[in-house]
């Protein structure tokens, strides 16, 4: 998977035109060592953890994800104490998501032009300082509502720089044959943290206050910095003589001219936009349809995470049996079945089963699309391509959640769920015409 940067070319070249090869040819590695017998025979989703470099970063990511989820709970609860208006409470999440929607693509350009290791260390230091400041101001009782929003926006900005750079680095930590498992393990880390983080934060915030959640988040960034400092990396990114604007246009050109990458972005939109109804409506489903409290909300969120872990275990088999394209369609169908179950009954047990099913579908779909995007991207464009993926994800989630909430207001929660489930089924069928498998053209 490794394509060393040609230092001599990058140092002497003053102007660079777009490569005249097709995007599919660019994405094809010149050579790839054959898988070892262990890799060829093992279907274990945990195989990448045998790699010490990946294992170090996976554990650091798990701690960081745990801190992020604890921060979200702490920030939301703190805002209810500073300004309990619905607009200000909802603005906490918006202030973190806004930089992703607006700046993810420029962040990807930076990650392809700068040393990714140094950029990751810089973003983690920034995040540590901002969250540490927030923890200190909160502990001293000096934080204000607008101060919380401002610091949360800076955290979102740091994450915007971090995520595409981190995702673009994953193929350096594992062989190409293990990439899909590595991406799946990243999702498992996220879902484990989602299951534990909110509950742990709730206990600590109730006992000590929101500052403890912010302090843990700051410490979690320190864990990632340590992992990055011990990472010995030979590869160094280069601007290749291009201006920032040229690099930006090159990344956008590739993302929309490469057939596989374009199909990934379309299928991502087709899935996340309707599937976002789950996240947008889940609090209302728990409170109004199931008459369940905060504990019930935690149970269903944990079930989504549990379903995601089951999905990660089943995904290699599903891909081998069906291939990536049909596996995505099958996973989207599973998600639609789970949402339909939730829409037709208020039985809590059935809703628990439904969220498990949706967690499986969510995990398999997004991990398959993420892996397909990674495999379709050449290394020098990887961060820019993944930033397009991240932008499409954020756009689909934000607009979808808003639209389903409006539909639920004008009709009913159950009706919105049924329409969302039907939309997922329709787009799953359409997606069969949009192959996400990279097929290099002959020279």
C-alpha cells in the first residue's frame, strides 16, 4: 500500500498539472505484497490488532472516543445550567458540527500537503489546550453560555483537521488486505465508547460536575499525542509544487471523476439522509412513544452500539458471500426492517431488537462505504478524498435530521419512521446500479 513520496520531483517541480491517468489507474497500487497465510485464512475482525502500530492507535482512539462522548454529555448538561433555552442547548452540538460541514475539504487539502504525523500532533495539542481551558473555566465557575459555545466551536475545528488526517493514515498502519477490518475496528471503538461514555459521564457529572468530563477529554488527547510521538514514520507529504487552490481543485476533480468514489458519495447520501431519522427522532421515540426515561434512551443507544459490534463480526462473511455492492444493499435493507419494526409497535422489547438490527445495518453500510472510499483513493489524494466523504456524511446527517423532524411535527413520529424506512429501501435498490468496487482501466 505504501507509495513513497518522490522527494526529488516535489522539490524541483514548480508547476504541476493534473495527472493524465484515469482516477482508477491512479488509485491502483503499483505493487502489493501477497497476504500472509494467516491473513489469507483468518476471517477474524480482530486481525489488525496483531499489528502493534495499529493496536497502539486503536487503543488511543478508544480512549479519545470515550473522552469525546463524555464531553458531549458534560457540555449539554452544563448548557442546561447556564441557559436552558432549547435553542442554546441544541446550539452546543451545532457549534461542534458546523466546522466539519464548512471546513472538512480544506482540512483534507492540508493533510495531503503537510506531514500527517506533525499535523495530527498539532491538532491534538490544540484540542488538549482548548478542552483543558474549558475544564479550568468550568471548575472555577467562570464559564458562560457563549464561552461554552465558542470553545466547543474550537473543538469542532480541531476535530475537522483531525478526522480526515487520521482516516488517511489508517492504510499506513495495516496491509491493504486488512483495511476493511481496520475500518470496522475503528467503528467498534466508536461504538464501545458510545455505550460506555455517556453512562460514565452521567455518573461523574452528577457527582463532581461537568468539569470532570472535560478534564477526561483533555487527558484522552494526551493519550493520542503519546501514540503519535512513538510512531516512526518515513513518509512525508508534499505540496508537489501546487498552490493550495490547485490542490483543492485536484481533490474535488478526483472525487467526482473517479467512478467508484463518486458512487460511494452518492450511496452515502442515499443511506445517511433517510437513516438519520433514527438519530433525529430517537429521543422523541423514547419519551413519547415508549414512555421511557433517560435510562431507556441509554439502553437503546447501547443496543445500537451492540448491533454495530455484531455487524463488524459478520461483515467479512457477508462481503465474501455477496460482494461489497450487494452487502451494502443487504445492510440497508436490515436497517429499513429495524426502523419499520420501531414504527409499528411501542413494545420495548421489540424496540430493543429493532435497534440491534439497525446498529448492524448502520455499521455494515458505513464501514463498507468507508473502505471502498479508502481503496479508490491514491495515497497523495487520500485525505482530500476522505474529507469529501466526511463532508457528505455531515451534510446528509444534518439536513436529514432536520427534514425528518419537520415531517414528524407535521404528521407523526411513526409516519416519519415509515417514510424513512421506505426511502432507505428505495435507495438501497437504486444503489445496486452504483458499484463502489474500484475497477482499474487498462493502460
